[in-house]
C-alpha cells in the first residue's frame, strides 16, 4: 500500500479541455462501451483462462496490478491464435482493464522533434540509413529545436523526444548537450516547470550518455530490435559496427547513466518468428525496461530488408499490400502491446506512429489494448519529408499544431483523457522506491 500511494502521488490533474467535436466523439465511444454486454467480456475472459490453463475467473477477478506470469510457449501460442479469436479478445479486455486501473484511463503525450536525419549506421530496414540514396540530409539549428520544445510546453506536453540518426562524434554530443541545457532553461523560465527531455540518438559511450544525462535529459529510447542475436544480425550489415552485443551493452550503459530506459522491436519484419516476438516480451521484463516503443515493420523500398520482404511475399510485388495483410499486421502489433501490458503492467507503452500507416484509426484502437502514450510530431513541416524511416509515414504533411490536435482527438475518440505533467513511468517510480528501501 505504501508503494501504491507513492506511485499515485501527483497523478490527479484533470484532462485538457477538448473542442465540441472531440467531446462528441468521447461521448459516442463511452455509449458504445456501455452497450457492450458484460457477459461477452466474461466469456472472452473465460476463453483466455481456459487457453492458459488458469482457474475460472482467475483473469476477471485478478488484482489489476498483478502481471500474468506467462511462459515463452504460452506467449507464442497467443501470438499464433487466429484473427477474431475469443482468447485474443479476452487478452485485449484484460490489457485495457490493467491500463484503466493503473493509469486512471489517461494517455500521456510525448512531442517528437526529429532534429537530424544524418546517420552513420546502415540498418537494413531504415529509410535514412547512411547509404540510402536521394535522402536530403539535414540537422536543425539549435534555435529551431528550442522553439519546438517551447511549443510543447505551451501546449502542456510534458515531454519532448529529441530523435535523430546515429552520430557518435564527441562534437555532436557536446552540441546536443547544449541543446538540452537550452531547452531545460528556456522552458523552466516560462513557469518554473521545464519539460522532461527524452532522447533517441543511438549507441554511445558511457561518458557520452553521462554527459547527456548531466545536461538535463532523463529518458532514453534505444530499440533492441530483437532479443535474438542471430536475427539481429540479419537486420544489420556485418561490418563490426552493428552487433547485438554492442546494442545490449548500450542498454546497460543507459541504465548506468541514470536514464529511464526505453526499448522495443520491429513487428512483422522479414525473417521474424512468433516465438522470437514472445522472447522479446520476456526480454523487456528481464532488463527492467520502463518504456516500450514497438511498431509494425513498414516496407521502405530500396533497402535490403525490403528485398527480402518481397521474396517472402511475391504476391505483393506492385503497390501497397492488401488490406487483409495490413489488418493482420496491425493485429499482431497490438497483440504485442497487450502482451507487454498484462505481463509488465507498470511500463509506459506507446501507440506508435507507424500503426496509422496500416489503418486510419489504428492508434485509437491501440489505446484500448494497453498503450498509454501518443507521440505528436513537432518537427517543422519543411523537414518532415526528409525523415521518412518507412514509406507512407503519417503526418509528414501536417504542421506541429495539426499533429498535436489530431493526438488530442485520438485520445478523446478512445474514451480517455490527457495526462498532465511529465508522466514518468510507474515502473521507474517503483524501481526508485525499491532502491531507496534497500538496507
């Protein structure tokens, strides 16, 4: 009880005011939910319980803070269930129940600033890889980055995510540290409450991570891409600079520096198996990740991974894949979100931008399957087309204001409210509390 009280401290802010259309959307969603028969949910819970060999009502009556302890075989079997299975519907209901209980039906916004597409790496799936032709490279001036952060602060977005390609030169890290300090100082100058700064800038040294932390950044996202070293090798060139061991070591360095740790994987990429994805969920728990950001693999033509994808799917040689493929990939992606939510309940999980490439309302649905974070893109419009990691990326023609408004509408359409403040992950708060209580 003491831990739960500590976690909930400061989590009582009201949601942002919403326009009339958004209020109407929220009313519609809640009315639909009220019409859903409770018997159907209990039947789907029962299907999940039977599938997992649990006692009757073990899911429906379980304390919401308890994560399910699932084996790799059980998670693999859940990922292999057919579309529309009552077992999976039970999983989705449970993941939403956990989210509502722990996060008070709220969603936190993290404003993304894609400040540079310059990259030293050559990951096989990426649209801004070093050797990708015809990419107009850019790095935003410091003043523009700070202006984006001030917009986030004005709109009560508690966190900004500075994202870029990987560049590990000391001069670049020194410059980035100065950007972080300026953001912290200038947003603090407005009302004494600076935005939280998160980073996604790749593999660095211990000293470089420490420098960025000391400058004022507090969260770091580095996707492991796969918990399987052999599979990781297929997604990257064999040049000595793209090894799984280096990636795994970087996660440890991030934790040592003091950051809240975020990681994730691609879902539905070439060569991938359902068992591999199940292992990925277990890996998130093993490394004590505080945040999870994982999304569907979207083909970026001209990359080695795209060539392999076409070999695996010879029926989709011209144009985008059919809707049936998109729906199946979306379902697999949200199953991963739901699995993470019910096995690691207190982590923050993003409904990633790539989902909306599959279905128009994909992120809204994902918010009902365990996700608690949305990420409006605050990058100035003039840079957006040059930061396409995959084809068909949503929001490249929107302004920062339009992107933010759409996220507010998605939160409302999901029947939820926007959480104010920094929204540090409960998982991280519990780790801090446990550390403080050690003798």
